[in-house]
C-alpha cells in the first residue's frame, strides 16, 4: 500500500470568551463520536485560509475571521497514513451554529469544558504549544 499524507486545517473559533467544539457522528469511520475543533482536509489547489474558511462554513455555517496561525502537528493513524494539521485562531460575531451531517452536537466551551471534552491527542497538542494559556477563555 502506498503511503498517504493528509493535509488538514483546524480552527479554534472564539466567541464571547468561549471556543467552539463539535462532536463527530458516532458512525464516522475515523474517530467517530469524538469532540474536536472545526476543520477538515485541504482540497487540491486551495490555499490554507480559503480551505479553512470553506470547511468552517460547510460544517457550522459560520463566517469567521482568521486571526493567526497557532501551531502545526503531525501524527500517524496507520503505518501508511499520516495526518498534518495546521491550527488557526479564528473569531466570529455570532454563536448561531448550523451543523452539517458530519457532526451531531456543538458546544461553545469554556476552559474546563475543553479539558473534559477533547481527546488526549488534542489536549497534548494544546498543552505542548501553550495554547490554553494564550486564549482568554472563561
């Protein structure tokens, strides 16, 4: 089997001192049922910001302002499949979310809720990059 690298973007979207997280459908083949930040795969020919804004719009209906690049991370999901995720800080001017079929729930989370909902890998990335300290969350 050929090696595969998936390039994706994620957004820590802030509104009113809370961050948006979404829960994947239980039937999703990859990490079904987990809570995550909004985002997805880069399509061929897209630049990073356009791809991120498209994914956010598709998954939540939100229009965001991309504030800055936060950090990048990479991990293997299989011996032949690696994922590279570029994480951005974003803001929006509404908390009205319209979920796509990819997710079943959303939460505007404070710091304690992020710590209790997000998976170990995401929390490790946030900790290693000192992200929670940078955000002014409730």
